[in-house]
C-alpha cells in the first residue's frame, strides 16, 4: 500500500521519489501513491513511455516522458494526447537508435508541440543478440547532429550502460 511504501522509504532519508520500471501508470494505486508521497513532503517524478494517460499525475508529479521513436517498434502515438498535459517543468526524452529516429525526433522538437523546458536526446546502444533490429547510433554522431542542427535539447548518455555495459541484467 502507499502507506507501507512510505514507511519503507522513510529510513533512506531522501526527499525525492522516482517511480519507474516497466510502466508505473499501469498500476492503479500510483496516483494515490503520488499524492501520499507529496503530502509527506517528497518530490515525486514518474518515468513513463507516454502511451498511458498522465492526467492523474500531471501537476502533482514531475513527468519524464520517453517518447518512443520509430526504431523502437513501440510508438503507437498515444503520447500525442499527453503533450497538452505536460508542464514546462516536466521532461521529454527520446532514445535515438537510427538516423530516421533522429530526423523524426528533430522534426517533433522543431514543431514546437512539446511544452517542456527539458528535452533530452540519448543515443541507443545496439541491442545484443538482435543485429539489424535495433541498430543504435554512436554518441559522437548524435552530439554532432544536435550541434549542427542547433536543437534546443540536452544530450544524455545512459550512464548505467557506460558503467556496467549494455548486457547487465537488473540495472
């Protein structure tokens, strides 16, 4: 329950709670958990793929929405209904795995439809054991494209993959 979670995390002496893993918004108690954490003085962030409505947590939690790019095979367009629900203090991120992904995300950024101040582009690491399906891009290439196109985005590396490698389970 939200109260049990609050009791378990209070020993950590932190003031920020991040809900992530799979898709938190598919869990029915999450809006109640967010409110419980906020009432207890926590800052709350939720990482979401954006295909589920963020309405129940918009304005309460800081939303970090990962808009799936074409190479992911997971972009169903549901994120579009969430764009008007985002606040300028929320974040939108794109994991870029191909030139097509970059161009697609670049055009969405340039469209002005994303209302957040923070937009992140992150290079994808090629999928292990799935050559050709998820190609990935070099970090340097992506950084240079962002600079060349003068995009108002922040370049982000997936540090857990740099530190532990792309194939580490449970990171």
